[in-house]
C-alpha cells in the first residue's frame, strides 16, 4: 500500500470511527427505550430506527473492511427484522442479547482503534441467530400491502437463511404457562437480484418528496479539535474587544482633559491679550526715556500671534480628538457585536443536547439496578436542552455518581416498597430545565426511602467534620448538606459501589469547579433529590480582579460571596487564628499574599485604613482573603497554564485583562485548602522523635496468588504503609496472633482457610475482634458479597471493578 492509499485509508477510518460511535450510541438508546416502553405502546418507530442504525453501521463497517463489526450488525439486523414483522416479541431477554451485541460492536471498534486483539464474536452472533428464530408468535401474513409495523419493513434478510420450516412453526408453548397456536408457514423471501448483493438485508429505499428534501438542513462533520481551535481564536478576539474598550476609555479621558484645559486657559488668555494688545506698549511710556522701545512691541506681537495660534490649534486638536472618540466608540461597538456573534456561533457549534450525556449512562444504571435486584423506571424530561460539550464531558463522572447513589442508597428492593405501600417499580427521574441567565438546572429525584438524618449526623461526627455538640445544633437542611463532606458515608461497610464516603464529595467538587452548585433535598419515606445548577458554557466567565503586590488575580464570581472592607479593629484572634465577623458568622481571615508566598504590602502600625477583603466560599468552606486592591468585576477568558503550572493546583489558569496585563485565575477550592495548610502564628510544636518507619501503619495482605500479593503489596507500600503477606487464611491467622497489625486485606477464594473463614476467626478472637478487614475478591455475586459482610468484613471490593484509588480510600478510612 503506497502513501496515498494509506492516507486515504487513515482518513476513511477517522470518519468511520466517529460515525460508528454515533450509530452505536443511538442503537443502544433505542433498545433501552424499547425495553422501557409500556405495554400497548406502539414501538414501531423505535424498532425501525434501531434497524436502520444497525444497517448503516454494517454498511460503514463493510466500507472499511471490518468484517467482525459487519457480522455482529448482520445478526442484530436479523433479530430486529423479525421484531418488525411481529414474528417475535421484544422481550427483556431479547433486548439483553441485542444490548450485549451492541456493546460488543463498541469493543470491536475500540480494539481496532487501539490495535489490540479483538474480542470473540462467535458466541454473541450465534446467540442472536438462535434468538431470532426462537419464541415465534403467531401473526398471519397479510396477503398484500405493507407489514403492520412500518411501511419500510420487509421479509427477513435473505443473507441470514432461516432454519427449516418445522423449526419456524413450533407446536409447543413459547414459555412456561403460555401456549401459542401453530404459525402458518411463511414462504421464503425471493432471492435478491445480483445487483443488490452488497446490502442483502437493507430495507427497501423510500423516495423522499422533493419538498421534504428541500427543508432538510445541510450538515457537515467537523472534528472537535477544529472546533476547539476556532473557539480559541474567537476567544482571542474577546481580548481585542476588551482592549478596544480600554482605548476608547483612554481617548474619552483625553478629550475630557482637553476640555478642562480649555476651560482653565480661557481667563488667562484674556488677561494676556489685554497686556499685549496693540497700543499697550505705547500707552505706558518709559519715564526714564522719551520714547517706547520697539523690541517690547515686537515681543508683544509675537506673544499675541502665539496665543492666536494656540487657540486655533487647541480647538482643532479638540475637534479631531472628539471625532476620534466617536469613531473609537463606534469601532468598539461594532467589534464587540462581531466578537459576541462569533463567540455565540462557535459556542453553538460545541453545544450538545443533554441526551448526549445520558447515552453512556442509561445502560450502567439499568445494569446496576438489576445487579441489586431492584426494579427501576428511568424518566427523563428536557434532555433536548443543550450545554457546552466540555460541561457535559466534565459532568459525566459526577452524574454517574449521583445515579449510583440514588439506586444504592435511595431506591428500596421491590418487597420493601410493597410493604411501604409503594409500587414495586421505583421511579428515578431526571429533569433538565430550560436555560435562564446562562445557567441550567438539573434535578435528579427518586421516590425511595429518603435520607435518614440520624445515621447521617453520626457519619458527620465519625468523619471528623464536626463534633457531636456542633452536629446537634444543626437544622435538618444543614445536616443534609453535610452529606457532601469528604468521608461522610452512612454505610457501615465499604463495597466496590459505595461506602467510601467520597461519592457526594466528588460530586460537589466537580460541580463547583464547573462554576455550579449542588443541593440535597429529602422527604423521609418519599424520596430524595439532588438539585444541580450549571453554566451553559465554559468559554467565558465573570471574575473579580484583585491586586496583591504587583500581581493581578481573578476570583470567579461563583465562589465570591461578597467584597467588603475590614478595619483593623474588626480583626480578632480566636484560637491563634485571625478572624472577622461577616454575615453573622466568624470567618478565618488570611492574607492572600501570605498564602501565595508573595511579599506583603508594608503597613504602618498606626494605619487605620480598612483593608479590601474577598469572602470566598467553596467545598462547604468559607474564608476571608485580604488583598491590596479590588479592581472590579469583568468578563474573563481563561487560558491554560501549561505543564509549568501543573504543580500549582490553586491556579486554574491565566487571563489577559483589558489593560493588557496578565492575571492568574484562582481555584477557590484548592486556595482554601492551601490556606488551611498554612502554619498558624504561635510556637511550633516539638518534632516527633519517633522514626518514620515506626510510625507507619502495619498491614497484612492475604492471597494465594503471588501476582495478586505482589500487586497489592506494591500499591500499599507505595502509599507509605508497612506491608507483610500471607499465602492463605491459616498462615494469616498465625501471623495475626504473633504480631500486631492495623488492618487486613484478604482474598476470599483460598485453600485451607478462605477469606470469609479468616474474617469469622478474627471476629471471634477477643484480641483481634476490632481489626478492620477488607475483602478484595473476584467473587462479585450478591450472595458472595452478603456472605462476606455477614462474616464481619468492613469492606468488599470486587477485582473486576478494582481501582487503586478504591483500595487506598478504603484503607485510609479504616485507619
């Protein structure tokens, strides 16, 4: 293959990759909607769309010669064709098989992209073929006219030959307890002409009316990298817009200065004119001499001529400056309008409907509910509302946290719901409100058990956020918002799904980094809701510009509660910390210069001038930062700092201000954390003389696989723990009896004594009963999890979904 052919193939692959991903997402969404459709609902449109997506994906795969994806799509088509003909029902089991095939197509696409070995397709294709010709239902074949479900429907694809007629007319019931009359024999579809061999399963093309075709909008595929580049260029123009505004302001100030000059010069010029007026020199004869001096008269003429010239030139200059001011104002207005229009257009290019986010979430939510034995109906309202692609991409992980939390904590099992007088099927709703003032509200609500405030109060105390007295003084709403604190979890054990106390903390952190906010609401016994408010776009934001020393910094307005001035006598010291009282509460008072390591402005001991202060709120914390000057609020375009700023998490980027100076954008969350780590005034505590090695926590890792033991030991030692290992439960229990340990990490399936038995022995031993035990295992069934937790394990982490952070978070929680 020459370079030209390779370049063509690479370009074709890039186009196919994007197209294939879209087909897979739409196909998955249609199948999930098909499964969720209530009885009696006309599902013809869903089936038709799914069929066409599978067919289009098959054709695209054939064009780039990916036979595996083509074969999977052919099997999907075969099943959907029979559903279209009403020959088989779209049962839940059948949708499961179709979704599995759709996932397989995505895995094949990823394998092709990453140049890795593709997964096997034989079992999936055979399962779909068997499903296509099983559970047939009796539907008389109409003598003529279109099939009942869709005008575009046609007989099953001839490329997937049907089994013998005897197997297509089953005499027995399709499922236990149901009977089906014999199905009339369906004649085989005629073979297609040779010219149609390229797409044997394609539905017959339907001609579009000319009028309908004329109304279709023209579309093109554009790489997101190209769109991002255009957006960056458009945002650069915003700096030009701000600079033009600045120049116009400077010219206006200059015109005002000239006007003031003219006003002040007028009386002086009149006096000078009277002094050097014609005849003035001769009117005052020199007493010492008989006649006036000609030089004096000549000088007076020159001064008078200069004054005339000055008057005319100043007037001309003022006229020209006024004309320039008007033109600069017009240019500013025109440039501003063009820049705003260009930015709006580029933002629209990068706007996606909220349904784009749900495409990758619906199936995990469905699978999670099934794993937990819960019946769930997902209702979405307003998924056509559009947001910036970057906002949706950043929202994906926290949104999945929210849905998992609702299913795991809120939704009850069917039996429990029936006992409470509720429907067996729980409802999880997502409502996206239309945008207002550049922001959008998303509400995720379930009709589950709600939030029990008693264990939540205990969890807040257990996480060390507040003591029992402080928690008791909180009202119910304040307690609910405490669920966002790091380490707060009402689950007594940790699993791969929940219990680490980081889910909602991560949600709040992500949402606030996007410039949004989140609140938790609850009605005991009736359900709970999370209310998210987010900006539509991340292109620009409003910021409060402050000066410290000679440097400018930007606080995003979303994290600024207010700006005020504080007199020295308002700053008081409480527990060795400077504080101020604002909005009815005491807030820690810190100087931004000290936090950032900049020189502080010198202050005279008797200086009683109030200091400008910015009150900042983020991650549930509030601090007052003293600065040297508040320069006001303005529109900000954020730029990345690059690799050199990666080690400065409290800096979110940089911006070019309207006056041409650069400013650093502050990350409120990280800034508050950095301020909290500052050494406080007062004598430092004596250093601990204990060697570092002796202060490390001691852990025991138990696993019969040397590979697993090595992996776990490496992770834990890398985190600073002292780790010993054991090969099975007997070996581990002997080591526990002979030396003290702080925590045990154990596998379950081991010879001699498995992990559950080891846990039971530890709980039965008075000296070891309080020792934390974490089960890390490949056994992920509900029965295995319940058996491990009933034995007394503190955490249960499945290796299939194992992440290093999950293990370290669990270990950290119990130590």
